[in-house]
């Protein structure tokens, strides 16, 4: 029997390519070229499966043009790059990589929160530029983290991991989520208290966004929401570009209606709004919240395991659309 044929859309750990090659004929992209949409379709056509990352948009057009596809395995917990409904309709399994990145991503949310509140990167730039020639009582005064109120919008597995870490900082944790957590989960999340979205915005000293992107939450933090926040507050986004209205955020930061922001994700990334570069009160990172060596490896292995299961008659551990199986 012919081996299934797969496409790996981006460069990935070579040993993961080796593992996939034990089961499949693999077309890989170790040169890490960014495919145009037409190239992606041309490469995916005739394949049984694709190993994707959030940089590739797998829309209904790609799905319609690739009738041999049986599985799309995304190396990310987020999957808003994939039209899951169209895939389900076409009998294509879609998988993601949940859980393996929770703790690493929560660590990074804290890295951004602390760097933002305590002006770590801003002061380092100033120091590197040769400006440090005397001590002053008010050099880079920031906001306290300990004892402050941490707000979390989106209290899934990553949000809860962020909340647990607040215990060491003696913080009160408030959150808003589509639905309230069970009491035992709230207790484990540093006794997080469920509040309405407006109260979250009004009360948080440090607000972290940890919700998945969907069209329903596009610009869920825009000008009106930013106006509710304390002028001393900080905002951290480790979730997805598009959840925040970046133009509104830039205006708020410029006018100091918000003290500072720490951003790992942006609208239209990597071509983010260059106005961010003109602001000193932002910490900017290139979508690396899950980027520890062990975690990126675990994510790649998880996506590979899903693809192997999907195309060799197994049950992919992280299937997002079980209905696809009956259609296929
Ligand atoms: C990166 C993420 O996008 O998992 C997600 O949804 O946003 C991040 O972990 C991912 O590492 C890219 O493969």
C-alpha cells in the first residue's frame, strides 16, 4: 500500500521530520519559505495530511482545492487559522496542541507583566543608549505587582495557570470568562473571583488577556474598554492579535490613558503597526510565549502524534471536530 503523503508547511525540529518520515512520504519546508496562498494549495493538493502552524491560513478555498486531505494538524493550541467548519464538512480531521504549552505560556505572561509594570525593557534601552550617569529618586518609577489586583480575561487552562502564579505575589485575582469556573477550579486558581467584563476592566491593576480568538471576540478590547481601565493599569496580551484593537491601544498608550502594555501578539503580525515602535511604554515580543525549547518540542511532537494517529487508523488525541470522522 502507498504510504500517506503529507506536507509540513514550515521548518520544524529535524527529529520530528524523521519521526513523520517513518510513516509518511514527507514534503517538508526546512528552508522555511512563506508560501503564498496559491503555493500552499499547489503543495497541499494530492496530500493526505498537512502539519500546519498559525501562520498558514487554511480556509474553505484551500480545503475545497485539496479533496484528498484527511487531516490538518496545527502546531498550536489556537486554531483560528483553520476553517474548522469547512474541514468538518469535508470530513477532514483538525487537531491542535493543548495543555503542553500551558505552563510555559503562563510563565511568559508573567515575564511580560513584570517587565511592563517595572519598565524593564524601557530602562534597559535607556541604559544601553548611555544615558545612565547619576542616580535619581524617580528613575523609571513603575507600578507594584505584589499586592495588586490581577485581572484575567479568558480563564481557560492558560488563564488558570497564570492565576496560580499570582499567589507568590499576594495578589487578588479577578477574572471574566464565557462561563464561570467550578468552585474547585476557582479555588485552585488562587481563589479567583468571577466578575463582569466591565468590572474586570475597571478594577484590574494588571490585566492579562488569555482568551482564544474567534470573530465574536474581535476587538473585544477597544477604545471603550480601554477607557474603563485605570490610567495606572497595565495590559498584557499573550492570546491573539485581533482581540485588541491595536489602533485604539496605541492611542490610549500615547495619551497615557493606560500606563503601559506588554504585547506578544498583534493584528496582522508579523507586519504589526509600526506606531508601537514610537512608544516607550510598551514591551514588544515576537509571539514567543510558548517558545521554550522543551515546550516547542512538545508541541511539534504533539502535532506529529496527532497526524500519525489520524492517518494510520488511530484516534488523534487532540481532535477538535470528531464529527469529521463520520463524514470522512
Ligand atoms: C504559537 C500560539 O503560535 O499555540 C498557540 O496558539 O499562539 C503559540 O504557541 C505557536 O507556537 C506557533 O506554532
